[in-house]
C-alpha cells in the first residue's frame, strides 16, 4: 500500500547503492533512478549526495528515511493484520540462524512447519551468531536463532533449548582414548577452531579462560567458518575441535570421528532473538511456538541418544 517511490528510496538508502537496490527490488537501475528522481522532485530537494561513484543521504534524505521506515513498517503491519482477519496464517517469514542451528537443526523444523502452514513463505539466512544478531537488529530479519547470549539492547531474547559442546577428533588421535577432557589437557594440542564472531567459538574461549587456560596457550592450527569444513579437516587427523554434539551423529555412527565430553561439561543455551517493541504477526508467533516446542529436544531432532548423559 505504501508509495512505490518511498519503497524504492528506502531500499536505495539501506543499500547505499542504486545497483544493489535494483537487484533487491528486481528492477532495472534506470527504473530505480527514475523513482528516486520523482520523489526528489516531489519534495523539491536532493535526497542523495552523489560523488566519486558513491552516494550518501543528505540531511533531507535522512529525514525522509526515518519517516519512510515508519510508514513502510505500518503499511506492512496493516496488510498483515487485514490478511489475518481471514484466519489464514500466510505470508513471508525471514528467519536467521547461526551455523550449527541453520545447517543441522532448523531445516527439519522449518520443513515440518511449512508442511503445516503451506501459505507461509520461509526464507532462511545462515551466518555466525554475530551476523545474525546484527541483521535482526537492523530489521532485515524477522527473528534469529543464535548460540550465544545476545549483546544487543535492542533485541529481546527467548531461550529455546540447550546444546552440549564436545571435543571431536579422529579415532587415531591420542585424545580419542580419553573418557573426558579438561581444558588443561587440550592446551598445546593442535586445535581447529571456529572463526571470531561464532557462538561456538565464544563459548569455547570462555570455557578455557574460566578453567585456567589462557587463549595464548591454545595451539590454533586453523580457523574455519563452517562446521562441515571443520569436521572434514579433523577427520584427516590434523587436530581436535570443539563443536555441538548435534552436528556429528552421522560421523559417530560411521566411526570417522570420536566425540569426547569436556570436563566439566560445556552446556550452552540456544536463544531466539527479535526486535523489542515490534509488531509480531500470527505467522511469526506460530513459528516461534512451533520451533520452541520442537527444539526442546535437540537430541531427538538430530537422532542422538541423550546428549548430556555420561
């Protein structure tokens, strides 16, 4: 319902690029430029400064951007509320998830939810916890699932489950013979780590520090931004890693990896984050309720028998 020119302007302002805005809106760049020009003519002022191949909002542009954000948000809310009056749960839902959740747990949850509510168009974005948190904060995602505590005051957090982090290594690694491993036993051993910004990395680093092992004592031989890549590297015997037990059921069945619990055990909280003081549609509430119920048992979702058992 909102003025198309306002939608186009807002997208350009968010992207700070006419080219990227055109791609996001499935429009040609000349069409995007024309819509913005029309809006500038209506207000009789420039909304963007264009120089040296870059654009920036003018003072007037910043004012229009603030109003556009509120107008577009209210317009979307109105359309959602009107659609919900029919009793149907439908429409787009933009979900973000950290790598462990997005690659190994949520796909099944989303698939089952989609089967129950075929009118909802699900879009899943996967990245590390820090990236997902930022994208929920700037409202480009409706909600996000992360593996670390939220650091943003603009987000509300809801606990959706627990997860255990374990040491993994190749069966031939000397660590594989241990029934459990303390942080001190891992110091100096070749370590394949997740990248900075990862929830898994944050929890592992905190666990080492809390139990007397400084990060300088860790022998990090590689940092990787994918759990799948980490598992492949660890299978070669290069070193150990610390991952969610939920990510390795297949490798444990095949015998290509061994999982050893940490001592003391490292249990983390899985959280759902969404913007504070924002309208929540019925489809969003339905998904939150559904996902929370399903994720109470990470073990069942991943085919693992009691992940926190000794």
